């Protein structure tokens, strides 16, 4: 059986897999990192998005063996060791950008890549278009869009702290 | 998906050798089309040959009046390449519109070209720009390369290594996305360049990417959106499905052609 | 307790407790659970819509690597069919047709996706590999997918013994008085429409793990369910004959439901039953492709409505005829959706004196159809609110004025409709006024002109609606055919040092119960949120509860908790009276403090709980130790949220694409516990309503092949399909539950589709368009525009 060595959330793993094993199957079944989800089988929903070499990818659309030597970050690897949430995680909570939580790991990972690829910030339209690869059935995206805008301000230093959601 | 042998050759020659020896082997670069098909068990390759270990197939460079794009260059790299943006901004914009961010982070121009999915974006650009596809053994003009739905001039085991794209005077692209899959359901790339005025259409035709001669003639005479506005495309050559009839797609080709000309400026 | 604690009670937008685990990938959904020795099941499903099974050869599959067992219905002779939870009676009083719904197909398949066999193997891939080696000898039969075709003479029979594929022929209201009202009408407006079939597509696919403990004889089922006790009851009592005491059902974190995870599904019974056969735990997880052909779908009505009006535009009466698709089998609550959850809402927000509605439910060769977010009320609202616009246009009256003229007056509550319901409270004029103001209704024509200058067609649409939720009074629903009670349970367990565990029979699959329900406790008992935990979703932990659907969690589940808290306070007062040497009648309680009235003598809740569990100085002969109370609450009525939704759209006439430019919702959901969560619920519901109106359609061909069987062909709303949704609330309190709450989970999906479609029709007003069927896809809109242009040429 083929073997693959890769780094996940800073830890190096060497795992035996069938050639047909997908990265998401390796993460969920071999490494028991079940935060990365599978919501479809046509590469549409984005619940499985992780980072590889800093880029967001759908872990359901890459073979584990293609990840030899790769540096993978999953949702479990985002928060700091002391438990401090990543600004994107914090913004999702502050802006109520998640309900059932199932799309959330992929949504957060995509959102971070989106922000990283737009160093000067984004319009609402750009954020919406940038989420083309992620489906959410709960929120209507309204609060996800707001959370990403607020997180990008923190991540790119336009605000020192997360802007609180408007008090209702 | 069904299991298979996995190979990761480090040279084009080694890849070709494996592919030539086994007609049921499939090459994979980004895998953005192959893997979804394998997951649905629509395909049963004996082995999968990963091209990502081959050096020198990735990157964009300008060579005189041409852009040379390595086959393994990812859509995101094309979209953000300073060279592409300066030389053929419409091609960079097209690359930025392919699939979603995650597809653009993995998918490659060579993979898209070799697969020739009828709703893929790049084939229309290459046809309209008069590009040349370089393989491990020869060069093929885009006109000869794209031969209908999922069909190309590639021989068994032949690999695309680079794409040579003449820099046009102007070029533009517009597409209507399928509401569900977000693939192109009618995309038109227009270009005015060394090969003359060319108009290529993806997504809409019932036999893959094609050139629209009447529009090319009209734009050659008068490069303006008005020139194509009155051209009715024959629905008999169009695809029809639950997202739109052949008549609708024929109409969209005209609309997108107008918008592509506006985009080209 | 802690005076500097930020206010966390009723009305505060407390950030959600559950988010910490969800945001860090530490949720525990069914597929995340792995049991020791776990095996995997793959379900072989019918590719045919309708076929007889002449034989199944499993020998080759059984010999495949890793395969532990292959089962067909021949192996399951001792188990029952999947039961239906609601029995409707025909006009003539006879019960509906209720053909058997086998767990695995018995001799015949009736829809694409009907389960035929199950393979259990060491890995999921091996199970799937082996399933391909099963040889099923099908003899295909003609199938039928649409309701109209299925009741046409000569249609293929989905079930032997069900004449004309008719499940039931039901009616409500008074035909004679309605006919009389129509006879006097100055004007009758007629309108027909189809309510499109939808696939719920919760992002988490269904999954189930069955586990049998041979030593104890206990079964455990982990499942993606909105109501674990209901599954335990249906599966234990009717399918597998397992006593409740031997069957534990756990619904852990569940990734969205929208109704589709209410029902008892075959796969739950299969993995539970088979785990005892292979003596190892068995996991099954659906691929999305399987979800499309095995999750219950929603809607699928064909209706005709007639509205009788007098010369002033006052409504005199309403007649409705509806065909509803049940699919191939009766899903758990399917029969009640197009009847008691639909036709009872046909009065809407209007003082319609008489109504008569007939509903025929029909079997077809399609996936079963059941409740999907809103369940019946979106169908009623869509029919009625499109009809109101059509009627206003026909009589030449402004559509807002026409609605206001017919609104139930605010002073008229409680209001008895002619279709059984009694609305307890509401104020439709205020929600209308609020939405008109926020949406800029009065200045719309300026935006229309500006859009026209850009070559775009702009339209605005309105919907004023009421719905019935918070289901439901047990005796009432029992008399209407429910085979269950619809009360709810809540346990308040105050621990010795004052922290609280709440056990609730409701279930959260995105609604944020761990936060909202805790706020009820924080508000009433004064316990900090951090010290309150909500436990749900496990029949081994929680008393028998009915789960979450029909926006019932707060109105029914929250009321049960409130009642249990009353018991805690009553007992606490008695203990406090003892400790403070006062009369119990003199002890007051407010937010965590017991006080002897008019004095500064106080005891905290923690003083009392400590005394209750360490009863040294305690009236032990009069009061039991402990501070742990359970209450069951049976609602007195439905609750009636209502409001006004306004949508503004722009159409690109070149492509037919409809873009939502703005959406305003002003809803009366009763008392609001957590405004942030209410807004989120409404926004999510509106997104699903916009999805229904513009994007989504489950399309079968005439024979029953599912054409839109994946997300490549079924249009799921994406971020750039939608627009910001402005949400506001205007509250009238529910008069019959202790919290005054009505429910907010479904209003978005109920009120929005007609608002969107009224806007689409308005945008096309220059084209002489009276109606557009949902979904208003680009191709459909372009066809309309093009047809008009061709006719003009």
C-alpha cells in the first residue's frame, strides 16, 4: 500500500493509504481530525476546505498521495496553543456567522485564504463572489459576509480589534 | 472511486513512458475534472500518473510576441501573473473567473486544455487567440487541437507541456454561468490579433468549443458590439437542458459576444 | 449573584456557547463518531423509478474482500414496515390509503433511490465495491412522477390496491356557505400555480451508526435526527420490536435539518438491526447523491384558487383545490403537511368569511415528500399572496390598499378563521407599515426609472403572512390524525453549588438552543450563562420529548422549562422559608435571590441548592431533598407569527437573470429572547425562500428519473445569489404560553417566496405578464421576455 508523509497542523505524519484515498479521508479517518467535513460528492460545497501550502483547497478533490511532503492546516490548527481564536474564528462568533456549524470549518478556511489574497480588503460583492466554492444552508450568508469583512480589517491591521457587531 | 496504481514521474519522458504502456492510465495535474469523475465511479483507470513532480512545466513567460504558459501553471497563477495581466488582461480575467478559489488554486491550464470539457473556459480563449499547444512530441494549432466535446488531437500518452499564446491587439471575454454548477453555459472570447479577428464560444455548443464565423466577419468589418448584436446563432448546433433550451443558449452567445467586445474595448 | 455580570437574560444578543466547538472543528456530528470495531454499510439503491425485482444474486458480493454480510428484504422478514405518524381521513370518513413502506424493497422498487440491499464491510470503499457485484434482475415498469399524471385514468399503479394512486381526498371548510358567497360575488378571480418541489440539502448528509451490545441486549443508534425520542418510538415499537428500555437513540451535533431529519428513515433501522447480525457497530453515511434520492423532498403542489370579491374589493370567500405529491411512500408526517399545516392557513392575514379547500394526495414514483422548512404554510402563503396580487391587479386596486382593506383588524384578536384555527394575537398593520417604511416602498418608482435607464427591469413585491407553529396541542392534533402527542419536556437540575443542567426534549441542529434556552434560565433563576448547560439529543439522558420542528422549541420546549423553573422556585421558597424562619407566603424570588418580603433577609439560589442537597438543617419530613424538577408542557394552541416581507429585484432582459436588490422582513415572532439569533434565523429562512423562488427545483422526467440529482444541476443558493436581508421585529405577545413567544425558525421561508415572485411579476409588468412559476430561472424569464418581443414583432 502506498505511503504518504505530510505535515498537518505542524505535526508530521507518515500514513499508509490506498492510492484512491482522498486527503479528507486521511484527515478524518486516519488522523481523526473530524473538523474537516464532507457535504457533497461533486466538489461543490466546500465543507472540506483546508489549507495546503497556504492555499485553500478542497480536501475531497485531492488524493492523499498527491500531498506527499505537503504542509496542511485544518480548522483544528487555527487557534493559538493557548486557545486564542484566530481573528476569523472570533469574527464568525461575534457576527453569528454560523448556525449548525457543519459548513463552518470549510467556510472559515476559505475566508482566510480569501482575505490573504486581497491584502487591501474587499467590497461586499467581492466577498460574496469569493465564497463561490462554499455552500451554507443555514445563514443566508448575510452574517458570514459581515464577519469576513470585520476579520479582514483585523488581519490586515485596519482595525486593532474586532469591530463588535451592531447592538440590536 | 476504484483503486488504481499511483505514479509520480519526475520527467515528461517517464510520464509518457507509463502512459504509453497502459491505455487505461490517466494523467493528473490539478485533478479538478478527473477526481470528481473518479469519485462518481464514472472512470476506472488502472493507474494515475501525477505530473506535479515534473520540473519546468510551471510558470508564465513572455517570448517576443507570445506568452508561453507551462502546462502545470495554475489558474490562480495565470490570473495574478503580472506578465499575463500586462499582455492579455482578458486571459487573466478569464482565469480569475474559472470555477471557485479552490479550483483556481489547483487546476492547471494544461489539464483544462487536454480535457477539453465543453464548458471549460480556456479552450475558447486559446481558439480565439490562435494559440499553439506544445506537447512532448509536437506543436498543434488550437484550431487543430480542439476536436469536439472532450476530444483533442492528443494521441494516446501524449502530454501537453506548454501553451504558446500570441499577444493580441485586444481581447475580451464574457460568459453566462450555469446557475447550479457555475460552469459556463455560454461564454464568448473575442480577439483581434496576429491571426485576425477570432470569436470562440464555449459552454453553448453541442459539440464543444467552436468558432463563430459570422461574428468574426462582422467584427473584422466593424469592431463594435453593434456589429454582432444582430447576428442570430443557429440553435441547431446548441446544447439544451434543464437550465436552458438551445434557443436560449443561441441567444446568449450573441449577448455574450456583445459583452466580450465591450470588455475588449 | 454576580452584580457586574453583563445582562444575559431575555432580550440580550448573547454570543453563542456552541460556537467555540464548531469554530475549532470540535463539533461531534454522527459521522465524526467512530465506535470500536466499527464496520461500514453501503446501501444499494434502485436506478429505476418503477420496476419489479425478479431476483437478487448476492453471492459474488459476499465473496468480495472485507465483506461481512449482504442483506436483502428476504433476510428481514421478521421486521415491520416504516410507519407513518399521521392518519388523514377522506371526505367520506374512511382512512387514507397507507400501503406498506418496507425497509428494503420487497419485490418491487417504487422510486429511484429505493433501498434494495445492504452490504456490510470492513471499510466504506469495500462495501461500495461489493455492492456493484450484487446482481438485481429488474423488470422495469412504466413510472409516473407528476401528481396530475398519477391520478389520470390509466396511470401506472405505484401500489397494488391503491386505486388511482389516491392516498386521500380530504377537505376542510364549508362548501355550501362558500358556494353561496361566490354566488353573490361581484368579481371572482381565479389563479392556478405549482409550488415547486425542493430538496432540503442540509449541509450535513444523513448518517447513522447502529451498535448492539450482546451482553446487555441493548441497542444504540447514533443518528442525524431532529427528534431522537420519536425515532426510538417509531423504530423500536413499529419496525424492530425493541423495547424502549433496550434502545438508546443519540442525535449528537446535527448539521442542519429543515425538516428532512425529522423522519424515521430505512437506514436507521438497517444499521440497528444489522449490528446485531454482524455483532459489530455499523456506520452508514450518505453521499450527497444518495441524499438527493433518499432524503424526503419538500412542497410539490399543484393548486387552483378562486377568490370572491364584492364591489369594494372586500373578500367574500375563497375556494382552493390542491393536488399534493406524497412520493412513493408515506414519510413520517407527510399526510398532515398538505392538510392541517396547509389548508388551515388559507385565511392568511385576511378576514375571509368562508373558505372551502379540497386536497387530493397522490402517490408517484418519486422520493417521499414531507415537511420542509415551513411545511404547508409556505404553500398556503405563496398561493394566497400571489392570488392577492393577481386579484388587486384585476380589480385595479393598489396591492397594499387591497391587503389592508382585508386585514384582520388588530382589535379582532382572538380571531377565529373559517378553517379551524384561532389566532391569539397579531398586528398586521404595524408589520406592514414597518416594512413599507424600511424598504422605501414609496420611492420605488424612482429606482425603477433609474434601473430602466441602465437597461434593467426593476420590480418590488410584498407579502403579508401569518403562520401557525409551536406545534401543538396534543388533544387537537390527536383528533386530526396525529399518532403522537406534541407536548414537550424540560428538566431543570440545580446542582448543589448552584450551577444548572437543563434537559430538554427539543433538539438543536443550528438553532442555538444551548444559548437561547440557557438565557431563559439566566433570566429567571439569575444563574450566569457559564454555569448553565443544555443537554439534548440523547434518549438515555433526557425524558421523553418530541424534538424540534414546526418552530416549537421555544414555544413548547421553553414553556416546559419555564414550568419546571416555577417548580424549582416554589420548592426553593419553601426551603428558604425554613432557613430564614419566615412564612413561605412571605418569600419572594427574583433572579437568583430569595427574600423575605419587606426585609433585607435574603438567601441565594446557591444557599438553597446547597441546603437541598446537604439537608442538615432542613425540613426533611415536609420537603424532599434535591433541587431537580421536570415539567411536561402541552400547548393550548398553535402560535401565530406573522409579518410583512418586501423584496426588490432587477432583471437583466438580455439574459433573464433575476438579481435580488434588497429584502426587508418585519416579523412578529412574539417575545424575542436573543435578537441576534432571531435575525439569523430569519435571514436563513429568507435565503431558502429566495432559493425556492429563483433557483431551486427538483426535476423529475415524466417516468420518474431525477434529472436534478446533484448540486451540479440543483441550484443551491450561494453567497452571490443573495443580498443583505434587513430584519426587524414588531412584537405582539403570544397570549397562551408563559413566555409570550411565537417562533422564528420558519417565518423567513414562509413569507419570502411570494414577496420575491410578486417583485418578479412587477418587474415584468410592461410585458403583460400576470404570473411566473417558481423558480424564476434566467432561461424561464428570458423565454417570457422573448415570447413577448416575438409577439410584438
